[in-house]
């Protein structure tokens, strides 16, 4: 009796590093917001947390812009698609 060979399952693809970084930055930002909204931080700690929040927000925005450019390239007109600067609506 012959046995049919079954290929082992491939491990799940790991998300790109920027996706992991985005998720980590977003999670850290959410934690900072909760701490700030709690109102229990002394002024100096609140200012430091706010500064960190601004940094994390900018990091998330950069990651989102890069992801948007990749999507635009993938859905654009063939290989002639070029990344374009993202302009947020006011």
C-alpha cells in the first residue's frame, strides 16, 4: 500500500517589521492616553507622557503613510505606479 506524502504546513507568515512596530507604538500610545486621562500623574510625569505620546503619534503616522503608499503602488496602473506624498485632509 502506498502512502501519500503530505507536505508539512508552512509556518504562518510573520507580519512585516513596520506592522509590528506600528502595533506596538499604538498599544503604547493607548496606554499613555489612559494614564493621562486618569488624572493621577504629577505635572512633570504628565508632561513626559505627553511628549512620548506625541513621538508615538508621529511614528504611527509615518507607518500609516508608508502602508498607504504600498497599497497605492499595488493597486495602481501596473509597474508605472509611483508613491505619492500623502496629504491629510484638514
